[in-house]
């Protein structure tokens, strides 16, 4: 009963209610608390073998999917790293908090928020983070209150070859290292050197950060194995396939450039409002990207796609090392594993090379869960899922009940679906990406997506997009004007959600 006592005291001290279900779960002293390993991957769309991509070489993530459940229709709540990771780690949608942009810390709005790892910490878990977990950079920092020991940081933007940078600080390095916070005398980031969009040196895996993240996770698992009575929550964050596409040469060599899939549709959707499109921005920060031109030559397009796949396979190998070590340590049977992509990425579709939109490829994500005793190996579901569902799902799987916290908890536990893949707990997924004067909100059903662009200051200034993924999976045309009845039906669903909260700095 010592463990039960620790849980109750910790949760009550933290101001988090102890539910009857939590008490019941923990009173069974024969049940050992499950460890949690949360694997976060930056810019990873479902271009994986287990999701049907015949080009992708992703044997380790495929093996993980074979061990648990694959969510075929999982979506982020906002297609940008800082907000998406807040969605995951606080359980709150961006439209509930008003936290959409870089430079805003969630504790400025919710100083007493209880993050996902913090909830586990208050339940007696050891918690730690390795690599990219919270978005650190662009004016944002880590959340020290979430971790039992200091966060182990690694670089997101990293080059090995001198010619990739000209031996100068690059724009993206400065953004991700918060350089201006420490050296305000430097010129604005946008005036710095552009780094290379890719490199492929013949080096070992740990020459780059993701390899070192895997090594650190392995080292920590071995140390935590020594105290089996203390459950742990480990967040392991990988940077690739985020730009720049820097990966050891052997991963580039896995692919024949001539056989890579090329974009099928490189235009904006017909009838899409201008506010919806996203050309340039992120990709412009790298060489040899031509300024102001975003439908690239076949040669450049193929090189970028090659870099994305090579970077993905490099990351996949690191995931394999992490999971293999858990197996070697005989920890798999008592460890819940989640693999999550923070958002998708436009890999040349619509002529876009970024996220930052409300379109399908920016918002659909891979989500794989392995929960011993709950998930059936090799199972999959078409249940529409959201990033915010992960918080209540993990607390549920760990026997800690439904989370209660000062911030909104917007997600639903996916545990019923994990037990029965035919079960449905919602009929749509919700996401948002505001731009300029407009709050861009979207709902995605099995067949359609409705996007509402509403002026923050003028309720009468509203635009709608409607896409039919059964007839038009490439989003070639906004059919809102042609299907007013479906628009009205989808608007009724959207109206069930609270009005979006405005950004606190607006």
C-alpha cells in the first residue's frame, strides 16, 4: 500500500483530483505500474511501410506497428511544432488556450498547468525527456516542472560538412538555439546565412543528434532498470525528417532516386481562398532553394524527396535501437509505447514544402500505440483520433483515471478503440491553423473536411473550404460553393466546439 499512499498524496498536493477509478486500479497491489515511452518525431507524415507506402524503408516502425495498433486517421490539432507539442503535453487544443504561435509559453497563460509527464510525476513516476519534446527555439524554452531530472537537449539543426554552412551561423540554427536571447547584438536571424537543405556525409549514426538521442535513451533505460520499483515516463524526441535533410550517406543509398514518388498535383486547390495557401517560408531558409519559385525543377524536387525519405529511414533506425534495448532489458511486457508525429508535411503536393496549413498532408499524422494486455498485435483502426487524445489515453492505460488539471483537457481516451477497433468514440477530428486576420478552424470526417476562415474582428467576414476525399483525395478543388447542404451539415458539427480563444498577444 506504500505505492498507493504515495500516489494519493502526490496528486492531492498537486491539486489534481483522485478519481474512484484511479483508486481501484492502484489498490490491486499485484498489478505493477506500467512504464511509458513516448516517442515524438518531427515533421513525420505517414510515409511509412506500415501505412502502405511502398517506397518507404521503415522496418523498425513497421515492427512497432505489428506489435500494437495503428491509427489510420490520426490528426494533429495544429500543424506547427510548438503548438502541436503543447497540444500533446497539456492535452489542450490551441483554440482552447490561444497558444498558436512561437514565442508564447504555456505557463504564461496557465501557470499551474499539469502537463502529461507532470501528471505521471505526481503519481509517483520518474519522468525525463531526451531530444526534442517541448519545442525549444524561436523564443520558446523547455518546461522544467515536467521532468524529474533536467531535459537532455540535442540539436535539431545540425551540419557536419563545412560547405553546408560556409562555417557561419545559419538562420535556422539561430532560431532553434534561441541565439538572439543570448546574443542580442547579432543581426536579425533572417539576415544570416542560409544553410544547405540537405547533406549526406559518410558518418556514423551518432554524428547527428538523433543517433545521440537513441544512445542516451539506451543508457537511461539501463540505469532505470536498476530501480524496477519506480515506474518511469520517458519522452524520446527525434528531429529527422525535419529540414535540413541531413542523414548519414548509407540511408541515402537505400533509395534509388529514379524510383521515388513525385508530387501528383502541384497547384493550389481551385477556388481556395488566398489565406489558405502556403508557398515559401520554411523551405526558403535553405540553399539551393530558388527565392520566389515553389514549383521546383524535377531534379530539385526529387532531391528533396530523396532527403525526406533518407532522413526518415535514419530516424527509423534510431527508433529500432530504442525499442530493441527495451526488449533486451526484458522491459517490453511492462511498458506502454507510443509513436507520434507532431504534424504532417507537404512534400511537394500543391507545390508546398512545409506544414502550416489546414490541408490533409500537413495535418494527418502517424500514431502507433503498444499497450501490453490491451492492444492486439497488428491491429489497426479508422477511428478519427487527435493529438489531444494521447494525454487521457495514457493516464487511462496506466490506471491513473481521467486527468483533471487547471488547463482544458480536450481529448478522449482511445482505450475503448484499442480494445475493440470497430468501436467509435467520435465522428470527426478537429484542428486549426489561424493566419493573419483569420481564425482558421477545420473538422475532418471520414469523407470531408470543412475549413472555416473567420475574421477575428468582423464576424461577417467568413470564408469556407470543403474537400471531398472520396472523389478528390488530392484536394484539387474547393467545392463549398457546389455543395451548400454539406457545408451547412458540417457547420453544425463545427458549432458544437467552443469559439476559438484569441492569442493573448493579439
